[in-house]
C-alpha cells in the first residue's frame, strides 16, 4: 500500500508534499524524520503521533480515490472536434542513418522504409483537420519523416492546397528536418510561407558526426553548417527563428556540447533544445556515467543562479535554460486544492485524438509522432474510417491498467506517463508502465525540490497567477 504524501529536503529546509491537497508544506527536521520513517514502514508510536498531528491539519490522509478514470471519458466524442495540430509523416525514408534514431534498427519497432505519402492521403488529412477544428481560429500543420524534405514537392502541394481551400483560418506550418536539404529553393519557400523550422544538430563536428551520418557513412555536420551559414547571411531574421534539437546520447561529451552552443558563431543566435535519447523500445539499455550527470546538474544550478540574479544571465548555458521555462510551467500546476475527488486520473495523458493527431504515410491515425506506427494498439483509426472512439478512450484512460498503484500514489496529479510508456504492441502493458513509475516519481520530486530551492532564495514565480503555497 502506498502513501499519498512524501517528504524531501532542499539541503537547508524540509518539506512535505501532500497529494490529496496538492500542497507543499515546510516542516521541521524532527517531523521530517518521523514522516520519512512512516513512509519507510516504521509504525512506531512517535512516528504515528506525528502522522496523526498532520492528519488533524488536513494532510497525510488516506486516499479517497475510488475510481481511476480520465475526466474526458464520459463525453469523449465532444472533444475530438477541437483538433489543433496535424502532423503528416510524408516519408519513412531518410538521407541520414543516425545511430540513435528510432528508425535506425536499434529499436524493437521502427525501421526506415521507402514508404511515402501520396497527395491524395495528404489532402484527406488536411480536410480532416479543418472538418474537426471548425470553431478554432488557428491550427498547425507539421511535416515529419524520416526526412520530410525528401518530399519537398508534396509539401509545396499541401501548402498550396491549404492556401487555396481554407482561407479565413490562421494556419501555422512547421517542419522538423535534419538540415542537409535546406537548399536555396527550399529556404525561399519556407521563408515565404512563414514556416517554423527545427533542425537536428548535436554539437561540434566531432560529436555530431559520430551519430548523424549520411547513408554512405560520411558525417553530415559540414553540410548542415553550410546551409545555416547561407540562411544566416541571406535571411538573418528568418535564421533567428530557427530552433535546434540536440539529442544527448550517453557517449557524448556534454561539456563540449555546452561550450559549442554557447560560443560557436554558426549557432550563436539559435534557440537550442536538448533532449535525451529515447529509451522506449530500445534494444540495449542506456546508461549515463557520473561525470555526465555532474555536468548536467552543475549547468542547471548555474541557470538557477541566473534566475536569482546571482550571476549574469550570459553565464547560464542556453541549452540548459529550457529548465527554467519548464519549472515555471510546473509551478502553475502546484496550486493547492481542497481535496482530490473520488474519481481521479494521473495527469500525464492527453485526450487521444483531440488536440493533436499524427497521420502516417498510409493514412492511419496515431495520437502523436512519439508513438510507434508499427504498434497495433497505438493505431487509433484511419482517414477513411475516422477515429476509433473506444480505442482512443482506452489509450487516454491509461491509469485504469494500474489503478491499484495509481490510487495510492503521491505523484498521481503530476504523473507524466502516457500510453507510449505502456505500449505492448497489441494492448497496453501494465508491467511496462509500472517499470517506469520510480523514474517518473524521481523526476517529479526533483522538479518540486528545484521549485522550493528557488523560492527559498526569493525567486518570483508570478504568484498572482496561482501556484505552490510553500
């Protein structure tokens, strides 16, 4: 049996996080030890007395959750007409063979193929978006692969089709690409149509070329940089709107990557976003050594110091500054509540098929591009038949497969796991989902610790908008 609270320290202070009221409470060291003892299984007289005193104040009470069910389930059909984002997989092919790519063969599901989307499928997908977003003023269409720019002619046809048939609604176009095919013609088209562009760049040449190679085995760094330098010179304002996706793999030198993005003139104005190599379905386990983790935490701490105005903001590495924006968002979800309802659900899942939709080359529908299109359970419909409502509800209501654990878990509100964490190919897997619980809770408590640390030293999280009552 789990507990609906946990305790932690921030080096200088001690805290209780109570899930039933979504509250962070400052406590003294003795109370911390007693509650920690209780959590660890010590039901001694002193520990129970401290627990009872907090229960009398409305904290540390037993779970009142009787049913794990997502709030959208009862009126699910009403949610699928607010589609905001459509992602088209225009090809499963790529001109690179990145070793950590989910299509690389190092994962249990996807591999590259010659499958490509026809214009007929693309049109049907675009029509579906507009038919299911009638009341929205703005929608987004993304082009995805493989390498989407291998299908540049199809992308042009799609944009033309939208412009000719769907006036009156603002449409934002975006593309995620590897940067090697950003020719003068391509750049001019993307510029004229106000595309948002994210390119993949993992750092300096010696690191980037280690994993991101052309099919012939040659590194792709020089090609990408030459494209970026052209854009920076000819389209300086457009260049500043580019984003960079940097995938961190265990064998990478994190200090070297940080130095590169902070100092190299080719990328000095680009917004870089780091992510860690995806481990869902990977064949070999990933492990990051201690030096990697130390550098990560050190650079994150410098970001915190810059937030507190204790060092100049220029001293904080921009590839780590995303942590600041993330914590600001998380803080808003820590607003105290009266009590968790009897019907509740973990906070991670989106309403599958509602806000966003991924369409693969053959016109099958998936929750988003993060799931595997080779998974039967993740396929939620097709353009010809629409969304399978019952299947989409099943994926949305993922907490039901681990209801015993979820109903007694202190992290339930802030759990970030969605259906992709339980992808058993033909059904959701309770076992796979439970394997990720400890990792998810560790990440959550680190978030809360960081928020408390920043508040201790005077950081303003815009409390007028609501947030943690620490």
